[in-house]
C-alpha cells in the first residue's frame, strides 16, 4: 500500500512529492500521464518565479530541474491515467485506466484546471506567441504596448485593470452590452482612461507571423462589421474547466465538497471534507493560478499528509 498517491505532475504535484519523500515517507507515487511539469512548460520565458531569472530558459527548462530534484529523494512516477479515487474503509482505492487499481493511505489530487479556448481563428497557432490566458504571467512583456482582453466576467475585467497599469492601452472585447462582473468592478473599469470597451463584439481572428501576434480582428455580432485592433498581445479570459473528474464516483457524484464551479473546497491545510484526501493547486477554491502558489499548496498538503499518517500509526 502506498503512503501517498499524488495525482497530477505539475508544480503542486511535484512539490508535494518532494516534501512527502524528503519528509520521510518511503512509498510515494505520482501519477501523471505525460512528462511532469504542467501548463508552465508551455511558457517561452519565466520572469515571476522567485530566484529564477534566466531569460534564455523556457518553462520546460524550468520544470526539468524540479523533476530531477523530486526523483532524487525517491518520488516514483507512474505514467498512467487515473480514472477514479474512492475511499474504502480507512484507505483509498485509486483506479487506473484499464481497470488496474492501487491502495493508498492518503491521496493528494493536483490535476489543476484548463483555461477554456474561445475558438477564434489563430488561437491555437499563436498560443504562447501573443495569445495568453494569464495577465500576471505575461503582462510585463507588453509594457507600454497596447493589448486586447477577451471576456466579460470578473476575471476578465480584473485582469484588464491589472494590465492597464502595464500596457499603454487595453481594449476589452465582450460579446454583450452588459457585463457579468460585479458592478463595482465594472465601474472601476469604466473610470480607467486607458481601458476601452469594445462591446457586442467577438474576436474573429488573431493576425501575425513567425514573430508572433501583430493584430486582432474583431467582429460586431449585431452589424457583422469588423475592425482591426493593432495589438501584439491578446489575453483570453472565458473561464476555466476544473479537472475534477477523478473525484467523481460511478454515478457522477463528487466524493468531497465542491463549490458551484466545480472547484474543491479546502481549508488552509489543503484538507478536503473527506478525511485523508487533500487537494493542491489550481483546482482548489480561490486558487491564484500561479506556479509559486501551486508549489506552496503542494508543500502544505504533503506536510499535512505526513502528520495524518503519523497520527494514524
């Protein structure tokens, strides 16, 4: 039986594995379908992780050292897909693709969330080359340059406001006349002089070349007219899909408490409502969706796992 099964190999999962193994647990396995690293491996440059300031290093380079460090202390990596987690008595059954299963005393789920795609032409081709889903990560690259923001919810408007303090101009494209965001957020946006609202509109296509994005074509959904916004950056905020499938039973019910958006409810120790089950990273409530925060979650969860196992002994 495993001391701890870690599901997901991004910053949260890797850090959980590091702290669990270095903290004395002898039988810890991380289940990750591909190479560990998470979404950050798609980034072309890392600037906001403390202590890491090498402009020629990509997200893949950044996470490569994490893997080596974690595996050095005894973390095992199984390149297998987890289908389901269930608690049976005092332990957990982790069901893998193909029907195989393993038993574990504790489980840390770190499967994260995936930014939704808007579906406009060029979105995939220019993702990471001017199209972004993280203003905190990539906003600095557009210092004193104009950018476009797509979305009309709280996240979109909050990120637009954040970008307005970095970029020269921010164009907010929203398909409706009114916003879904909190009224106070909307008012704050309207008061900012360098934020321009492009309403009743959608992004039709992102334009560019091998160097990246150069402009965004926007279409009015009422008149069908198009306009070109000459901005080298496009930030897309149309929601996230929480990767919570492993926490559903065969009837589709969740095994721990979730909020209305499918995010897992945890306390400050990353404990869920199900004893012995911990969640870390972007799939938890109020997650900042930053590598440094996910790593902190993973460390916290692993330390709690160690305490939990000691208490059960």
